[in-house]
C-alpha cells in the first residue's frame, strides 16, 4: 500500500514538474477538448487571413490538377490483370480497379471496378483511406485489403476474394493497428500486430510474428519469432518465387540496422551480413547492399556497394562475392529491380539518373547502360512481373517536362511509350540549372534551380527553397503540377537543395550528419540560402523555404537559428520538440538518426538542434505557417501545436492550420490537398511578393 502511494505521489509530482517546464504540454492531448478548441481557433485565424481571392484561384487550379483524368494511372500486374488505385472528383476516396495490358495501352482504357472506397465509407459512416491490397501469388485470389481511418498509419485489414470480387464472410480480419501481414498459404498468415501487453516495441511497432491458421483465434496463433522490446520492430514473411518458396524473419534493432533470418530445417538461421547492410534474396541469388565498408572473403568492399553471390553457397559458409555496383565520389545506388534473368541498377551520377542492366550470360556478371533514356532528369524502373517477365515499367520526369511512362525490357530494345502526362502548367521559357554552395566545413552542396531563362540578377525574384536532409532520402527532379501552378507559372523561382542527410551521394552523405553532427544539415541549407542571395537571384525579403516531417525539423532550425535569411517559412508535419520526440508516437524509432534525448550526454548535442528549446522570445522570426494533421500517428501534431503556441505567446507572426484527417501526408482527398496547398502557396505569395 505504501509503495503504491509513493509511486502515485511520484507520478503526480513528475507530471506537475513537466507541466511547469513545458506550459504547452496539454497540446499533446491529440483529441482533448481543450486542445481541439485551441486548434479550431488557430484554423479560423489562418483561413481568415489566407482564404482570399488569390487562394480561391489557387484552390481551383490545384483541385483541377489533382482530379485530372489526364494523370497517369500507374498499375501493378497481378496475374493477368493490371491493377490501379484511382481518385478523382467523383471518387474522392477512390476506386481499386483493373484492366488488361491491351486495354491499358489505349488512350482511354476500360476499367473494371473491384472496390469502391467511397461506397464503403458511406455505408459504414467512416472516412476510409485506401492503404493497399496484399494478395497471395501466383493465383492472386486471396487478398487482405488495408483501410485507414482518416489516413493514419494504423489501419484495419479485411479479407477479399478477387475471384468472386467479394468480401470473405468470416475471413481473416485485423482491427485497427500498425499491422503487417504476409500470406504463407491460402489458409495461413504471418501476422505482426498489437495483441496486447508486450506485443509492441517502445517505438510502437509489432515485435512478434505469429503464424495464424484460418478458422482459429488470433490470440491462439503461436509466436514463431520475436525481438526485444527495445528494437524498432520485427516481422516475418514468405517469398513465393517459382521454385524458391522461402520463409524469412527480421528484427530491426534500430532504424538503420536489421538482422534477417531464413527458415532452414524448421529453425531461423541468420543471413550473416553486417547489421547496417541490406540483404535481398531473389531466386538462387543473395544481394547485399552495404552502407559501410565490409571486409569478407579476404576483400574489403566499399560502403554503398551492391554485391552478389549464390545464396546457398553463402549459407554454407562461402564468402565469394561479385560487385554489381561500386560507388564513386559522385555516384550512388538509387534502386534495384529484378527480372528472372537480369538485375536492373538505378543509379545517380551527380544527382542525375543513370540505369544499367546486369546479366550473367557469360558466367560472370556484366553490366551495361540501358539505351533510350534521357540524359537529364529522374528515371524510375520497376519490373512488370519479376517472376515471369523481362518487361520493365520506366518513368521519366524532370521539373518542366511532364512525366512519361514507357514499357521497356532487359533485352536492350527501345522503350515504348505507354502513357504521357499532358502539361499541367505553362513551363514555356523555364530552364533547369544546377549550382553549388559551399557549406561551413567546405563541403560543396549541389542544388537545382528552376527559373525563367535569363532570370534577372536583381535580388527581387520570389524564390522558394525546399529541403529535407535526413534518413538517406534523396530529393530528385520531378514534374509537379502543384509547384508549377502555385509557384513557377506565377513567376516564382523554385530551388531544390541536395543537402547532406539525404542519399544523393550514397550512404556516407547521410551518415556524416547524424546525431552529434546534425548541425551540418542546417549549415548546408543556410549555405544554399546565402548562395542564392550572393548570386543576386533573390534577397531574404523575397526568399521563402518549406519542408515537412524531418524537413519540418529543418524548417524549425531555420526559424530559430537562421531567421535573418528568410522572408517566410512553411513548416509541415514537423518534428520540433527534440526533448520529447522519442516519447511521442513513433519517435523512439528515430534515435539512430537524432540521438537519445534521455541520455544526458546525447542531450548535450541534441539541444543545439531542438527548435522548441532554441526558440527565444527576444529573437525575431520571419512569418511562419505550420501545417499538421490531427490523425498523424507518425509525427505527433503536438510538435507543431506547441511551437505555434509558444511563438504566438511571444508575439511572433505565426499561423497554424491543422487538418482533421490525412495522416502524415497532411490530407487525404483532393479537396483537402487543394486546401492545404492553397493555404500554403497563398501564404508564401502574401509574404514574399
């Protein structure tokens, strides 16, 4: 009794201490009445200022882009059909539909609707958001459909039969959770989900993999594989490549490390590669993508390399690899696709796409450049059917050229155009140039600029600088009707910064700025901002900046450490309170990127890039627009709420707009997206013009 009383007193005193240290802690109560009332008031302030005549024009243009029937309907081949998920003005929640390849090649294919999400939502009075379909190959009859309430990462899963095109009565069903599933057979599933106490990691993801037999209770499904609660996550899956059915399991001790196991003789045996390497097993081959250097088999392979060997040989103890890709100072691997007899390597060379095809016809792996692709821009390559076809889907895009989708092959033939997006905005007279800024430590930081040919060097150009800088995510040129209509067509200059933290130059471009070296990210970005001014393209008065999620952390550091460089800042679904981030939603999973704020030694460096703590009442800030989502269950909306409340209390020019749904994307439907982007771009024009 005394122990319980002392524990209660300690909990109460701790809560009071936290409240005293953070007067806005109550805004972390996501759906609390007090917090939502405050959010409603902020939304009213934001819309009152921003929803003017220019906003209405922007909203109309954005809605037309988002609902356009001329958009490319990207497809996934399953069996004999090509499936697509589609949203437009008549189906704002979307249709899951399918067609044949012959129909798909037509300008106006005939589609067969399989699932109408709007109809389900109307019948059940739930704002469902499509999260995808997981179907059992090769017949693709049994599917699990994932639907999210309002766009959150958590979703429900329900069994659907593609042969009968109907929901399966008393079929597999999972309640709302951050679940993962994989078909073993038509009557057996791998399930990773929230089954109660002890089933989740401290990051909020499943730590157990269960084998669930049809017709039995999930609670009775045995746990076959598990990871420590301190890991980020764990899971299991079955690969169904013809002739190579295998069962795998994995645990992720951190965001950037994992250990993969394969079932052999009823036991899971580890695929013994470095924790920070990524193994992939396809048919008889094992591919290993390295993040750091690895010495094995008497050789040292550079970080960023892709190695290949025979899987059975490796599991038997052999360590003889062949390199499929070896990085240079300017090149990096950006993706891999597999066909039955080839490997397609999507690479970057100075942030420009280059595609190579590797085969083993001569007994050794040989790579050659893929012909018929553009010299500039971003190229995406994926296998149409990695089990049965050498065909490839190839997308090409850049800032001013509408995206094109072609059907190619590993045989070297020229890709055949399937679909081409029409111009979504007037790009006449625009040009793309690449420039370099010098960061504080002397590192050259590339950035792309989209502007009118011969743009005046008079410092008066409204300029929007975008960045991310984290998690090895590369920012590449792409065609975007929102940016085109909202910024470029109206005379603005758009700049995309390839700062460290991304993967544009391989893993080291990222690892060089994690944890205690995080400040380099902000030094890189501020160097680009200064370079734009030094080149007389713009001035701080006309320079705006935008970023979301980890890019929202970037924006938070711009407003607290470099406010003099910008005339306006848009901070989207951001991380801002780095003292508490690891205790909010999925935050604990990112400590490999930022560090552990509960460790005093690590807080020593984290506090120097935590905007919520760095903000000072006596330091001016440019106008800021925060955007977030109530249903974002990845990055807590409390980050944006608390930062806005704190800055408003200091009398700083701050607006906040919080959408009631949309998850981490901020919006779910085309109307919500048009609203979010209309507010965003009108805010920028109000401040920078």
